[in-house]
C-alpha cells in the first residue's frame, strides 16, 4: 500500500479520460475511454489500489496499470453512475464490477478501456498497438501468423497486416478468455475477411469451448487512432 500511496503523490495531475468512438458503427451502449500518460506520471488523477502482483513492478508497468484502470473506472461510471476501478485477478485479468464486461489496453503512452453491460454482451475485447516497422513485422510474423496467413499474405512481409492480425488476436483473447477460462495462443485463429473500410473477421482454427468451435467466425473492427492501430471485438448475447 505504501508503494501505491507514494505513486499517488507523483500522479495527482493530469487530464481525465476522454470518451471516444472512432468506429463508424453504433456504440451499442458501450463506453470507450482513453487518455495519454507518461511512465513518470501514470496519467494523473485518482489512483486505484496497486495489486500485490505489481507492487515490485517497474514504474512503467505501474503507470500502464493506473492509466488503464482510470479509463475503465470512467467507463463503469458512465454505465452505472458509480465509477469503480476494476481489480486484478490471480490470472492478471481485470475483475469488473457485477453486470459489466470490458477490456483494457495500453501502448506507448496511450491507455484505452471499453466496457458494456454483461446482459447485452458476452465478450468485449480491445487492443491498441504501435504500427510495426518492417523489421518488427518480420520478427513477429512467425509467432503471430499461422502458416495459412503467411501464405495468403505472400512472401513480402506486410507490416500493417501483420500488426493488424496480431492486434485482432489480442482483442480476441480478451473477448473470449472470461468465457472459455483457458489460455489459447495466436494459432487458435486466423484472418478470414478484410475490408479496408475497417471491417474484418477472424476464424477459429481450434475448439475453444462449447460455443466457440473451430470454424466460428468472429468479426472485428479496426482503425488508426492518433498514429496507433486500434482493434475491437464486441460479442453480443
């Protein structure tokens, strides 16, 4: 607790999270909040309790946690009228207040959270990433892309598509993990559809649960946001 208090003194300034909806579709009564932060300041404002897993973490990791939870708390406040910082489970996944489902992401000084009613949605995923360089894409492609995806993209590594697939699969994990309660990795899905207007889809390549069988199509949205790549999955009931 002393660590959290000390960090609070360093992080009392900063703008509040900003509400955004950077996609062309309807929000479906979800709320998406974002803010800029620095490793030194953590985004400012009220600070959530630091979970035991992060008490000895690097300053950057604490800043990410604080900024992401501030966005999430604002999202819960807009949904219920009462802002709550989601906790952290033993598996490090966010623990959302009853009746709320959501996801949190952060990358290079930008945190974002997306949340909605658990009565309306059975899964929500969001991921924000820096656009890849060609060198980074070459390093990531063998792990993030299936053999079929690499074949479909051709011999030349496409940094944008490699980053898009990576990010979409991160969003997929966040959307499905609370339901399937099991770890799965990049090879469990592959890109099955893509439209430059920001619509795409993943197809499961493995059985992940009773309702999530191999061949299931999962649509997602993507966009560029302040120089970063943003992907989002909403799974309605």
